[in-house]
C-alpha cells in the first residue's frame, strides 16, 4: 500500500532530466543521491555518538 502511494508521487513515463556542466553529465536523481550521501558523511563526522562522554563529565 505504501509503495503504491510513493510511486504515485513520481512519474517515470518521461525521459530523464540531466544536469549538464562542462563535461559533467549526471541525472538529477543520481545527483540527489550523491548529495544525500555527502550530507550523511559530514553529519557522521561532526555529530557526537550517543552515550559517548568525556571523562570530565562522568566524575
């Protein structure tokens, strides 16, 4: 049920849309996935792990 509702949001009948910049030619869908992976990676670098505290806070 949820899959059919999600499928209704995006029409896959037409041709893909591409981002053109000099020699780079990438679809907007792939560009979105790459951007989300970069954001996730940067967040993993700067967001502290849950339960991890410095020694000063535990005393």
